[in-house]
């Protein structure tokens, strides 16, 4: 289908959020500086971001009709096959957008290379238009299809994740649940479970591996290595955070690989405050309380990420 409209996805800057909170920029500045913070850093970040997005919109307007959609409205926006998505912001914004994109091509644009790693942001405000031209021309262009994780609950609810799912308690208390994997089952008390896709393996999941590697290196008086699993797009990895062994809880099932034929099942034993949320967005959640059973697997949906 011919691409007829470009949707620019953006978030408010930290300065804009502070101004919303304190009503004026001057009051925001007073608050930050009274605590010893560097307000100029907020201003510089804001200026760099808006310089980039203004460049993007100006160039884009010469090529295709476009509109801006703010992050809070992504989940309710209806993306269509004749759309092209441009995400201007941090990597997490690409992840949040991909869950609702319905396979619409996504061009990730890094507005500030000095601040953002840009793992999912191969383009910048100078070179992105070449990617746009390739997509809207209808010819071949370079992209990768990224798999996503899904949590299906026994009450019919369903949640997608581009990077990772968190299964646990909504506060800093132990999560209680029964875990079933590879024909084995045990009861857990832990800080929750992280389920990661290939795209998310360098994020939250990597911190768990860094912790484990650092502890092992300290015990063995060696040097900690920064390692995380290299995943295929048709695999997920789950890791249990801080599992506690007791008379009623076990710790044998702490990590595993989920495939299209091997899912993970988790039954909540939490009367209240149990949640499953995706991609680090705690507001993007489903309740996971006693009686809820979640089946975690690879989603049928994929994300189409345009590459350089």
C-alpha cells in the first residue's frame, strides 16, 4: 500500500515536564537549583531535542504530509497501513510505539547522540530523510522484523512487550507465585520475573547478568565481565530476580529460554498488588492477583524497524 502520511512520535522533554509540574520555567529553575542541580543541563537537552525535531518536521513536510503524536496517546492512536512512523526520542519510545504499530514501518531518529545510546535509533535529523524516501518510494529498503513477547491471562487479557515483561508485585515486596516451565513446577518468593526479547536483551535483562557476573567475579576474586545472552528473534529469555529459598519456596527454576513450542506459565499467589507490565512502563499493566494464570510466549505480532 502506498505511504500517504507520516506520524511523528515524541515525548515531552524533562524541562517541559518540570514546567508542567511547577507552572513556569522560572519556578522549575528555582526548584532544581535550590537542590544543587544543574538546570542548564535541562535547558541544553530541551534545546537539542527541539532543534532536531524541527529539522525533522521541516524536511519531512517537503516530502509527505505529517502530524505529531505525543507519547501518552500512542496506545489509543490508530496506525494504518498507509502510515509511516518516525520516532524521535530515546530507545524506550521506539519500544513503546512498536507494540501498537501494527507492522507499520518505524524509523528511529536519535535527537541527541551525546545523551542517548540509540540502539533502536539508527538515524539522526540529518540522514533520516533518505530512509523516508526509500520507504515511501515503494521499492526495497533495509529493515528487520523484531519479535515481541506476550502475556496471556486466563481471564482473556493480553499484554505485548517489545523489550521485556515484568511479572511480580507492584511494590518493593516479595512476589509470590507458582512457576511452571519445561515440565517442572515450584513455588517462588522473589523480586519478580523478567522476560526479555532479543531487542530487550541489552536492557533490563543485562543488568541481571551484570549483577550475577559481578558477584561471581568478587567471590572468585576475578574481573567482572559484562555479558548477556545473544538471542534469536524467535526466542525469549526469562530470569527470576532474587529468588528466596525457604520451607515452602524453591530456587531451581531461575532462568530459561522460551521458544514457539516452549512457553512459561506463572500462577499468581498474591491476593493483591500483583502486576504484569511491559517495557518498563508501570502504567501499561494488567493485574496479576490470586487466581490469575499467565502464559508467556512469543507473540504473533512483529515490529518492522527500518535500518540504515
